C-alpha cells in the first residue's frame, strides 16, 4: 500500500493554502487528518501531485463561543470535540456524535472539516450538522462565505464547496435537546444509518446520514411531528435509499425509521 | 503434571513479539535486494489480448518485468491431493501457471511481475503495464457452476467439475431409512466463503547465489519443507538440495499459509534471472484477492429420526467450490476432512455424503481453520437442533440420547464410524452435561420464558463436536490420494554441556511451540526449561518436516520429539551404567540423573552428555555423541471433542445479535500448557463467531469481490465477543506418548453452530427455523418479517 509519488507542503495560513490551491488546481489536494484521503491514495484511487497540509493553520483548530453560537474550527479533531467542555455544555449531542466515530486513532487524527468536505454518505457528522442547521464557513479566492447545512451536501462525495475553497469552521447553534442514534456497519463501523434529532419549541429538526447517497433533512418527519414518535414512519419519504450487502433498501429504510423513532423518544 | 507439564508457563516467544522484535520475512533486508509488485487482473474471466510492457520497462528503477510467456510457466503449481471421480476417472487438474498466459480465471490473478529498486517504483511501473482484456461471462457460485450452460472455467473439459465423490453407506439404503423415518428434518443452506486474514500478510524473499548455485527462499509459510518439495519437484524442477527455505516468525496462517503459492515460486525463478534478491509482501487488498479462502459449500441435507428421536439416517448432497485452480490441499477439504466427520458424536447407523466439486471464477478455496470439519459440524449440529425443535424434544436431551457411549480406547475399543474413521477415545455425555451445568441450562430456560413475556428475545444454542486431528498414518492418507506423507520429524541434539537443541518439522505461527515443546522436553529429561531451545522453520537446520496445520504439532511433532528423547535416554543409560559401573537394568532415571536403584550412586544428565562428547572413559561399542532424529508416523488420527454453548440476545427492532455468554468445554486430551490451550480455544471461538455473525466473502455477478477490504469484510472485534468461559474434560489419546489430541481448531469448529442455534432458538416462537450465515442484523430482521 504505497501511494503514487506526490509533493507535500505544510502551510501556516489560509491565504498560503489558497495561493497553492490556485497555483496547482486539480493537481492539489488539501490534507487535514488524512484519514479519508490517505487510504484513498494508498489504494491509488486518488493520485494528487501535491498535498497542501492545512492541519497546522493557526486558528483553525479551536472551539469557542461566539455569542450564542459554538464555532468549531474545521481542523478540530473528533477527539477535540469529544473532550471539549464548551461543546459538552452547549451542545452535548455533538459530544455523543464524536464518541461514535471510528476508534481512538481515527478520532485523534480525523477532523470535522475533513469529514464534511469529504462527504462520505455514511459519515456521522452530516446528520447533526443538518439537524442543527449549522453553517459551514468557507474561504476561497473570492473571499469568505457561509453555506447553510441544507445547501452543503449535494451527493456522494460531492458538496457545495468550490474547488478553490477551504472550510474554515462550522458554526453550530446551542443544542439543548438533541439526540444522535447510529446503527454501525459491522465492518467499517461507519453509519448504516445515523439520525440526529433536535427538539425545540414543540418542533423537531431531523438529520439523516448513511441512508441515502446524500445526507438529508427528514422534512416529512419534521412536518408530521406531533410530540410522539409516530412521524418516524416517514423517515425515508421522498428519499432514494442506498443498498449494499450489509443493508438492502428495505432494511436500511426500516433502520432509518427505527432510529428516528428512538431519537424522537429519547 | 510434571514440573512444567500442566503448568501455564508464560510464552517465551512473547518476549520478542511484545517488543516488536519478531523476525518476520518482511523485516529481512538482503544486500542488493530488489522489490516487486504484480499486475493483477481486474476481471474474473477474460481473454488476455495483449500485454504491453514497453513503457513500464523504461520507468524509473525498473529492473525487470516478466509475463506468462517468459519461461516461468514450464510446469505450474501442483496440487498435493488427488481425489478421483466416483466412477474412477482421474481428478481434473488444470495447469496452474505462475503468471496467466492467455486467459484469466479470477480477479486478482497475476499477469506480470515488475521488479524494481524500490517497492514504490515497482508499484508505479505496474500502473504503466498495459493489458488488453476481453471480458467473458463468469460463475462464482459452486451450484450455479454446475448448471447447464454455466460459463466454463477451464476450456479443456465439458463441465466445471474437478471431481465428484461420496462416502458412507450405500445411498439407496440411507434414502430408504430416511423415507421410512418417523420424522425427517431437511436443510438447505450455504456454508459461506471466508477470507483467512492472518495479521501478517504473505511475504517472500528469494535469493540466488550464483557461486554456490543455491537458492534461498524466505517465506511466511506454515511448512517450509513442503514448500521446498513442491516447488523443486513440481513447479520449477530445480534440485531440492540446492534450495533452502526459511520461515522464521510467521504472523498467523489459519491454513492460508500451508499452500504453495505462485508468487514464491515466481520470485525464486526470477531471482536467478535477475541475479539479485527479490522481495514481495502482499498488501491487504491482495491478500483478500489471492490468499486461499475457506468453506464455500452449498448444502442439501436430510436427517431421519425414529419415534424415540433416534437418528436413523443422514444424507447430504453438497456443491463445494474449488475456485479457479486446485490449491495444495483443496481436494481433501470437502472430502476426507469433511465427510469422514459425518458421524459426529452420534450413533447414526446409515450415513451418505455426495460431493460435487466444481471450479469457479474465484480465488482457490482450501483448508481454513478446521478445514472441512467446521462445515461437517455446522451441518450436523444445526440439523440435530432443527430436528429437536421440529419434534419438540429438548436439544440437549436429543443429543444425549443419540451419543456414542463412552469408550477409552484401551479397555473398550475405539469406535468404528460409518464414514471410515475409528475414534480413539471419548466420553461425550460427560462433556455435554458439564457444559449444561456450567451455563445453567435449566435456569436459563426459565429466564428465557420470563424475558419473552417482556418482548426480550433470548436464545441458547448447543453444539457438540468431534474433530479429527493429526491426520495420519501416511499409508492411509496415501491410499486416499495424498501426495505426501503425514509423519513428523523430531531431532534432539544434546550439546556437550547438557543443554538441548530440539529441531522440529512442526512450525509455530502463533501456537507457542517454543514454550509448550520446551515444557515437555524439559520434564521428560528432568532439566530446567531454560536449558532447552526449540528450532523450527529452516530446511537447512531441520532434517525434514510436514509443518503445522490440522492441530497436528504436539500430537505428531511432539511424539517425534518424544521418540528421540527415548533414544537419548536409552543411550545415556549405557554411558551412565559404564560410569557408575552398574548394569543398565539397575539404573533409574529421574530428575535429571541416573541412579543405581536403592543406592545414592548417581550421575547427572550433564555429565553423561559431556562424556558422550569427550568419550575418554566410555562404554565399548557405543558411538560418541548424543544426538537423535526420529520420524513419527501416527497409527491413527486423534479425536478431540467438546461442547460449546452460546446465549444470545436479539434486538427485536434491528435484528442485531449480541452474544451474552459463551461456554466452551473442550477435551483435547492431556494438556501441557493450559494457558496456551485456552488461548487457542479463545482464538478459534472468535473465528467461529466471526463466521456465524460477521465474516463473509461476497462476489457480485461480475466476479468482483465486493468484500475485499476491512470496510466491507467484517472481522470480529473485541466488543463483538463476550468473555469466553472455558473448561475441560481430559480423555488422553491412547495412541501417542503424550496422550495429547490437539487444540488448534476446536474453537472454530464448535462455536459457529452454537451461535446460530442460539439465534434460531431466540426466534423460534416467531416461526423462524433457520437463518443463513452470517447471521447479520439484516438477515435476522428479514427472518422475523417473513413469519
Ligand atoms: C478506520 C477509520 C474509521 C472511520 N470511522 C468513521 C466513522 O465511524 N464515522 C465517520 O464519520 N468517519 C469515520 N472515518 C472517517 C474519519 O472521520 C475521517 O477522518 C474524516 O472523514 C476525514 O477527515 P480528515 O481530517 O481525516 O480529512 P482528510 O482525509 O485529510 O481529507 C478528506 C478530504 O477532505 C478535504 N479536506 C480536508 N479538510 C478540508 C477543509 N478544511 N476544507 C476543504 N477540504 C478539506 C481533503 O482535501 C480530502 O479531499 C473513519 C476513518 C477511518 C480511517
């Protein structure tokens, strides 16, 4: 398992990273924790000519409150989020999500920004990013912008991120009453289905990952929510459900409903 | 019990393993060593239209590139076991080239080897080799391979059979008994394909010394001598004395490193061509695609019972995949290692197994931990439990009723089965009762009934097994088609100072031989364990050997060492008698010294050893030295047996199975090191649980392995398994000097049906009677929906 030859450049600022991205275009890849990118390179499914290591950029790996919002730097590792008091006090659900990602090595290297940019359809973070209506802050050649969670995920390994953009942070609202349920795929331990439910003022927002090739808000569930869990039956309404040898369409749909029900009931 | 025998002595090999100081093949770096990588087919079945190496040849660091037409394919890889057709026709044995010549027969088959200065350069150049294929339709399922019009794996024959085979009583008699039975239980299922997944991937270094005209092959094998024999006599046709095969530390095999693989032969051949050492180490993706797999049987079976629940007949028809080529022991696995176990622990009077063994467009299938015996046990233990449910008899009671009565093989004779074997000794009732007691069977049934009222799905599964280890004797296995003997060699060299070097043909790759063997050698000689060294894994040091598999090392290899120890002590007694001026008959040997009976006159082992090498004052007619080698060819297999019981809970919402308890009571004969035996059982049980719940090689309709990485092939992890509660009964083997039976495979044989029986038990009241393995959440949930 040896990747094809590549150059490596560690940058210390976003502007430096953007410059290199502009210079190398498609030949370049940003490197954060490397836990999605490097396996793909070792399998030679991905052969970038240059890696731009953004993991040490100052300011991109902090977690802080900004008014009522929790701002998680894109380079924060899953472990950092898991052990952050700020997160625990203001959005306990995210602590629970981080706990369920991979194993200790993965959590120590993998980052939330990398996970969102990579957009694996079975990744954990998208469910809660959607349920929380979080904002993804990005910076590119043409400046900074904020992408709403619902606009961000566009398909399998596809996001609203432009080629020359970097995710700098994820901005979450406080989460008082949230819940994440995950059914683990037995080999990869990614989510066959992952459901985040946030309750607020008699309403819910429901984010679902693992079920479709694009993580989604279960809007049918949200609309029909009546304080009970009966709306869980609508978990895959209007969604094209994925199928593989661990979970065919029927079983995956069932799991989505079971997890939505559990999350609504917790 | 001795000073060491029966003690849980800590494993001496762990000192280096735990420090990361083991010496594995990939750790070895030879001067001027090159690296290699393979161009492998992405198709399961294809014509090779062209191979263009012109760009790759000129890539950075490339030393050489060889394809199938470059002279390596004169002979091809042989198989080590011949199973002829029922009608006497010879087994169909396709040529197995080292590199594919004009046709591809499974995904991952090698088309070219690139040799370069570094591994990275070799891999870079692999991407530059251009191969043009014409993809052809393929078949990966052994039953479908026998359908009319199925894609043909080897064009030289008219159907895909390699052979067919049967064993047991006359089919018509068995069918009649079942037809007349009070109750008939039927099953149809797949004993699915598994990838062996040794933690150390296969690794080889070949070196050719032009001055000495000698080859050295470093290889991660379970049996270096066998590899040398097969490679020299068959694959490459080079003189055996010109080849040294070395296999130092090996990180697990589970069967997959028994076989002679094309890569090691190709490297050996190419090392002479390029005049430099060549290394190849498989990566995990290649391991999935090229290590011989296990299992892959499609099974149809029937068992007939009389009114009292006594089994009256047992019939099975199986399609057992061979894969694209015949791996080293592949033909023996679904036949002599499988059908011969169809008696199980039961008195079944009439048994018949019919096997069809087709080629498929997949990596070859061969022995994987248990080899044929887990498949037999799974079928027997599932069908007996299914029958018990159908007849509304308790599964433990049904087993006890049908068990063979206890026999020790000394006062009572061995038990002659309907399927060729004669069991050595056993007490099956006691072991099942011990298991039931340990698990608290009666109490559990109450707990289960209570749990059901609350919608909680608990189940218990019993499995009882017998296995045949230390496959032998050579004359018998030869008559059954083995192309090798199955004895073992034990060489005991007493050094002049009384320290002991033991050379064994057995090979440790996780079993702890260095510890266990030293324990009994030290005890038998009455000397400290530290005075004993165990040497294995080098054809230049060990005279010969058949290696380690089939739980044979202690039963066969240990016995060979015992024979040599006897010879040492016999000769030592002559020297001692001379020194003590007494008659040999008047001496006794204990605690490392010879003593003249009834006196305090004695001479120590070390003094005798020194005398043997400095023979100044020496008995007449006795040769100097104290150094003996013995071949031991057992008179029979050994027959460990046991009882495994699982308790599971099934999540009604998702179908996920959690094993709450696992009890394993095994009888492996005498035990030298209880900790090591427990470790072997633990590992085996976990592998068996892996098969029951998690692991599965899946091919799609194009012959692509869609489970070819740890993202898609589920290995059992710590949180998938409960604490394993082990216990033992001890029924010594009557026919070998240590009274040992073998412990390497027992865990993997007994555990799988226990788990599946438990799941079916948990769901039986919902109408579930069977679930295909692996019992994944999806399968369980579907089974619950269907009823
Ligand atoms: C064994 C294992 C188990 C795992 N289990 C889980 C699991 O259970 N659940 C789960 O959700 N994930 C799991 N993962 C994935 C893990 O969380 C990854 O770390 C994560 O998906 C990617 O983060 P990274 O920092 O490693 O990104 P990298 O691998 O460095 O990068 C991934 C991609 O994102 C791009 N990228 C990285 N950072 C940015 C950025 N700031 N802006 C724009 N683009 C960027 C890179 O260019 C690359 O294309 C697992 C991974 C492994 C190896």
